[in-house]
C-alpha cells in the first residue's frame, strides 16, 4: 500500500462516533458486596498441599526453586528492599549465612543508605554470634550514616554487653565528635556513672554544656555534682553558666536554683546577692517566679528592708506607667497606696494620697464619686490609726466634706465617720455639730439613723425624741422611723406616748410598708395583754384591707387571746373564719378563699369537731381547666386562646343557674352510660 493512500483509509475506518449507554444497570453491585464475595472465595479456595522433603535431592530442588523465585522477584524490581530482606531472611533460615551475607551485600549495592538493611544485617550477625562481622558492619554503618543515632546506640550496647567498656567508650567518643543531641550525651554519661567513672562523667558534662548550653543541661550537671557533694564545683558551675548564657539567654530557673542552693547551705547573704542580681538583670515579664521566690526567702530569712529597693521600686514604676495612661483609675491608686503603706515611708504614703485625691471625678454624678470617696476614707484612717496625727485627720475629713456637692448628693458614711472620730477625740459638741450640719444640708435616712444610735449610746433620750420628730417631719412615710420611735417610748415605759406614736403612724395617708407598722402596733397591744385594743386594731385594719393573711392572723389572735376558757377562743376564731369567708365570697376572691379554707381546715382539725371539719371540707372547691380568649396582639391575626385553672366552689353552684344546668347535664350523661351498660351485662349473663 502506498503512503498516499493511508489517510483516506484512516478516514474510512474512523466512521461516526458511537455513544455509550449511560443508563444505570438493572442490578447494582456495591463495593461492600464485591469485597465480601472476594473474601468468601478466598476462604473457600483450596490451600496448596504441604510438601514433605524426604531426601537431600528434594531439598536441593526446593532450594533451587525458591532461589529462582527470589531472583526473579528481584530481577523484576531491584529497588524493592522488602524482596531483598525476605530473600536474606530465607537464606538465614536455611543456615546459609554466606548466601545471606551475599544477598545483603547485593542489596546494599542497590541502596547503601537504607537504615533497615544495615540493622537487619547486623542483627543477623549478632544473632549468630559473629561479633567481628557485626563490628565491621556497625563501623561501616556509622561511617556511612553518622547522623543515624540507632547505629550508635546498638553499637555501644553490643560492646558494653560483651564487656568491652573501653571499646564502647571509643565508640561514644567517635559519636560525640559529631555533636549529637542531648540524649546521646546523657547515654554516654550514664555509662560512665554505671562504672563509677566520676571524673570522666564530669569531663563529659563540661563538653556537653559547651555543645548544648541550655539551662536545663547546666542544672543536670549541677545536680550531678551536688550528688557527689562537690559544693564548690556547684558554685563554679553556676557562675560559669551565668557568664556563658549572658543577660540575653539567662533564665530565672538557674538563678532561682542558685539562690536556693545557697539557702540550703545557710549562706543567706550569698542567696540575697543572687536574688538582687537576678532582679536587676531580668525584665519583669520574665521574672514572676523569681519575685515570688525572693519574697518567700525574705519572709523566712530576712526582713522587709531587704526587698524594698527592688520589689517596691519595680512596682512603683509599673504603677506610675499605668497612671500615666489613666490617672483616674482609682483601683490603681488603692494598690499604690497600700504598697507604700507596707513599705512604711510616711512621707511617700502622704504623697500618694495627695496625688490620688487630686484626681476629682469629671462630673458631679454620684456613680463617679463612689470609688473616689474611699480614697479620702483610707487617707483619714491611715492618719488616725498609723501616724496618730489627729489634727491632720480632722483636716482631711473637713476638706472632704467641703468637696462633696451636698446639694446634688452626699455620702452619709463620711458624716458618720467624722462624727465618730470626734467622739473618739472626746469632742462631743463637734460630733453633734457635724451631724446637725449634715441633717440641715442633706437629710438622709442613714444620717438620722446614725445620729439616733449615737444619742442612744449616750443615753440622751430627749435628743432622740427630737431627732425622731425631725426624721418623721422629713419623711412621714417611713414606717421604720415610726416603729423605732415607738420602741424607744416603750423601752422608756411611756406606753401612752408609744400608743400615740403608733396612732399617728397608721393614720398617715402614705406609708412605704404599712403592713410592718400595723403588725408592730398589734404586737405591742398583744404583748401588753390589751386584747380589746388588739381586736379593735384588727377590725380597723380589715376596714382598710381585706387581705387573707390579716383574717388568718385575726383568727389566730382570737384563739390565743386569754379571756376565759379555750372553748370561747375556738368559737371566736370560728366566727372570724365565717365572717372572712363570707366577705371574700361577696368580693369573688377565689384564690384568697382557697388559702382561707386551707387554714380554716387546719384550725378545725386541731381545735374543732367532726361536724365543723366536715362543714369546712364541704366548702373546698374543685379545680377545673378552662380556656379563655386572649386579646389580639399587634401584627397577629386570628383568635388566640390560653388555658388556665379555675376554682368551682360548691356553695357558688347552688346560686348560679349555669352551674345547676351543668350539674343536670352531668347527671343525665351518667344515666345514659348506665343504660348502655345494662343491656351488655344481661347478654353476657345469657
């Protein structure tokens, strides 16, 4: 065929492209099904028959066949090291060590840097106790691959196992010339320590820290020397470590360890010098543990003066930097002042307090002044308790009171503390004058309470009466003031005045907690055994409020009022419960009626008869679940319903026709059910 005809034939054979059928097969096969079927076929496959070799000729044929298989496998893929290893292992199993060596050597020609080949080769020689062969192999391996630590470890272990310590030492020396990692040096040192070669181990440590000058390695060397009780050498090592590492690489661990070492030897001055040097050289961020160790050291073996220049100075600088950023951060001022107080420098403490109180809050709002005012308080307490400068303390209180804008807000704590300070100075007139000015400028409940307590302690009862009168003129709705005023008169034995104060209190149109005032008034009359007055108070209170707790308390009072025998009290209490129940029934107070009936039932079970108890139990309501329509919310359409629980009282059902109709319907429903059940029962009997 000529070459010019080839393209035409190619075009004729090409033809139109065929479209494959891409529809899914009718039977789908999953990958799990394929794997399961392959496993089943493998299990069912017949195993190759076991061959028994009976003579040398068959053995030779078997070996020839296996060697041919291994050679063919290697010939197909010479780079597959696994095939070489299997081949060598098989030759070893046949006790053909020369052939196995030949296989390993051929494999090393293919990949001379394969670690597994070298290891398997040496293990074979060691297993068959060919020590010299193994030495030669290890020597070749460490020469070819000196950075593979496994060869060195196995080489030294073999020599040490054979008792050739000198040979193992020579191998370690060859290894150390390559400056391996820390574990290699530690292994060398451990070997020397096993044979009690202390000087050699010390020399190795010295070379070790020069190669790996990390702080932990220096500490290991120091620990070793400390175990040998060579204390002077330990000091020398510490000094050498600090000098070599320098300020850039030194760590607080070495310095802390150095100081603790000197402390252990009772060399406290040396330890203090080390601590001070460390605090000067190391920055604050890298010496937190060092500060803690130094503080603990000074607590045990020194005094505050030993750390003042370093620790306090560092903290002062830190506080000053923070205050430059935000001078109105009062928490930092508190810490700064506390630091100076612990240092004991009075002038420095006063300077800090003066600087802090100069930072007046930016606005006259009490929330900004709450933390600021405690700076004045701490300043005054420090001058009074620590320096005993009472005149300066008085000036601090007076300046503080001048700064506070009393027309907008005040702090009762400052006024009371100033008054108490003047009392401690035996200047009662100044204390009264201060509290009088406080009440005149900014009357507050705390000021009145503190002033009254002061006069009570001084037994100035007439002044207490005047103060309570002003207190109530300022805030007539304060029930606490009315109660305390009445308690004062009762304590003094003036019951008429006490009763008059209670009367004035309960007649006030507005009270913050009227229930407490009425309770105190009732308790007073009951304690004084004025039962008729107590009864009248209950009636007056019930005219103002019909609360269920008041009715229950009224009934308990009638039961406990000592006016004859116990039966009269039970009758009076029963009448109170009846009246209360009727009143709540008229007002349609369902929840309150339930609480009243529960208390009434408990009363009748303890004090009444079976008839009265059954009468109360007959009044107990039934709890039913109902639905009610909710108001339409904004943006929602439709009707919303909610479920709630309602109480149905038996005596309410007899009065309302709707309840009677429901009862008749319920009875008719039960009658219909009974009629349906009777034919079924007759059929079952037939």
